C-alpha cells in the first residue's frame, strides 16, 4: 500500500487529469442520486470510495478529502494528522519524526503539488479542521450534493 501511495504522489499530474475528467461525471450524477436518496447511497458509495482511495492514497475516510490540494498525499496519513503542513520534527532526510521508516506526508505532498497545475498555490490554502462527524462518510457524495444543490438553487433563482 505504501508503494502505491508513493506512486500516487509521483504521478500527481496524471491523477489530477483523471480527476478533471471524473469530477464533472460525479457532479452530473446529482439528479439521479437526489432521486435515489443520498442517505440510501451513502454506504455503497463510501465502500467503493474506501476501496479506491484506500488502495491509491491509503485513505483514512475522513469525509473531507483534500487530495487535490495536497499533491495527492493524504494528510490523514500523518501520525499527528496535521492538515496544514509539517510539524517541526521532520528529519533532514524527509523522514517522519514519529515513524522514521516513513517519509513525512508533507514532504511528499509538496513534491506532488509541484507536479500539479497551481498545486503549490493550493497546498498553501488553510484546510478546515476535521469534522469527526464526517468520518467514514463519502466525500464523493458530499461534493456532488453540495455542488448539485448550489446549482439547483442558482437555477431556481435565475431570472425568467
């Protein structure tokens, strides 16, 4: 799993292009998912998301994925779960102070971000603290629902 996690960072630009294609498809599912019911879909979609993102990113299913802002390195893999940059204990070789056998997630995130369009700008954005109520829930559904509902409101409020 760690080898695939490192592959994902090395191939952040490729994964970003995949995301650019997949995101509109995900958002296009909103009308269908609204009809079927987001709550009814939560478990099966979260299961699939856990398998895919777990394989490539060692995802912890925080429910608030920021991979596109962290060079395809999941900050939840940090033993201290730091979401906004490294701690002061990063070793000179880039190793983690808690587990010297691993590279610091934030060293990897910076390397991955450098491979992405505007990645070094996005990695500087301050991420909100983790909302533990979203743990284990699907970020894919949450994003589709938030964007879909915003679109629905804008269409409803558009001048006729």
